[in-house]
């Protein structure tokens, strides 16, 4: 929890990994379905990067769910 300045900010949570696992997909497979790299999927899942709106919609579509289900606070 600590960083150089003392307290590390919490990363935004999402449920991409949870829904990906439910569909039985690897990060590589999800990336292929979305036309992006495994690295991008990993960054989205970890909260180190946030997808733009269109990418978020595509993720939800491929995972057969809604934006709110994946990205709700």
C-alpha cells in the first residue's frame, strides 16, 4: 500500500477477469477476439489502464454482459 510518497491510491476495479474466466477465455484469446494484445487485456484487468468507451463496449459484448456488470463502482 505504500509508495514513495507514503500512500498508494487504489486502482479502479473492474470485473473483466471474472467474466473472462466465466467464458473460459485466456487473456490471449480475449485479446484476439477484440483485436488487441494480451498485454492490453492484462493492463485493463489490473486497472493500470482504462479502456476507452468503444473498447469497453466491445469487451462487454464479447463477454456477453453489460458495461455496468463489468465496470460498475
